């Protein structure tokens, strides 16, 4: 599901956070639920969502989007989506999945950061590769991801 988080700080001593389920306004559902992913504005009301984690622990029947090398410890994601937001006010917002459905960043990771650069690429940095240390720990590489031409993405060594 897609949620919007709102933090009301009118009273700094008692801030109130609320989640609003926006699933009803998504005309092409997000492929798989995720958390600890990166979301970056890439222009023209478009956003890139990459990576994240869907579930911890061994999966009985893992989703095809889960990293198969890590299926014994959870559903770690490397897929990338481009979504388009349309509508005037917050109550009129709708979201559509646009672009190819096979975009991937270089490694399944969560808790990473991403930032759109002036040349249209997205810098993806850091993140956790797996909670299990035998599969790695922290992603030490950065990636320049091109959401328009993903085959032109570059992996940058540490």
C-alpha cells in the first residue's frame, strides 16, 4: 500500500503523526509493499522509488522481486519504480506507475539514500545489504542510476 505521513507540530510539546492510506488513489498498484526504501523526486511530478525490504525471516514462497540470494533471511529488494503524481490538491492526488517494470539498482539494499542530479541521473548511496553478516553488511559503493536509460548506470567503487 501507499501511505502519506503527516506530522502536525502546531503544539511542539505534543506533535501528532498520522498515516493516510492512499491505495484508493493509485491506479496501478505498487508492485510489492516495502519499507526503508528511497524515494526521490526526479522532476515533472515523477518520483523514483528504489530498493527496500519487504519482510524479515525465511520466506515460504518469496515474491519474484525478492533477491533470491537472500531469500533465507527475508525479502530484500533492488527493483526500482517510476511513479507519476497527478491532481491539484492533496485530496485529488492520484499516482500511476510509469516507465519500464524491470528497472533495478545494482544491489538489493535498504536504508539507503538517493538524490536526483542536474544531468537526470540519480545518485544512490549506502544502505544495508543484509541483516545477516555472512551476506554482507553495509553497501560501500555508490551508483549513478539513469532512470531513462538504466543500462547506462555506473557503479562507483568505494
